């Protein structure tokens, strides 16, 4: 969970909204003050733009987990060296010794979530919401007008003759 902030180009109101970690949602937002629509490209419409790579690629976390674990080993060696041989340690060292285990465990958790399919399940919930929005032809037209490459399956839902 997180927050997104965007200034409405029509009235200048700063719209602060709750959003999910990967900003899945409609890039066409509605201003809470003036009710007009504006574009926020930081949002990602899964039906059009696909899922964030950070939710589908376990190798990202495998790599970052290995890198963080390796850095942690180095940080421990460095800490032991300076405390034992030189008689001091710094706040930087303590910072590394706190942050690197968190980053390593975080990477492992994300890796497991992707490999086990629990992330996929979450993604499909967002895709279902996205496909619900895509049923609105006006909405699809707005996305197209803003340069989004809408997949064909969302375009010919009017029984067109170009079959
Ligand atoms: Zn506004």
C-alpha cells in the first residue's frame, strides 16, 4: 500500500490517493475537487500495460537476494575487522548490518511469493478490475486518445464488421 499525489491540471487541487504498491489502476483519474478527469501516467492499467516486472520475475529477487547476502557477509567481515583490529566501528557499518538482512529477507519473501503463485493471484485480482474498466468503451477511447496501446480484444467488443 502507498499513496500517490498528483496536481489536478484543471483546478490545481493536490489529489492524494491511496494506491497499491505497483500503482495498478486507471491512469485516468478524477479530481476530487472539480470532478474533471486528468492523466496520471504513473498508474499502470494491467489489461493494457501488463503486470509490473517486479511482480512476475523471480530472478530479480534471486539476484538481489544473492547480492544483499554477499554484501552482508562483507559488512560482517568489515565490522569484525575494524572492531577487533582497529578498535572502532561506525554508524555506517551498523546501518549496513541492519539494512542488509532486511533487504535479503525481503528479497527471499518476494521470490517465494512469485514462485508459489501468490503474487500471480494478487495480479489476477488487479487484472480482473482492469478488465472491468475496459468494458467501458468511452474509457477505452480515452486511453487510445492518450496514446495507450490497447490490445485488440478490448477494441472489437462492439461486434464490428472487421472480423
Ligand atoms: Zn480539479
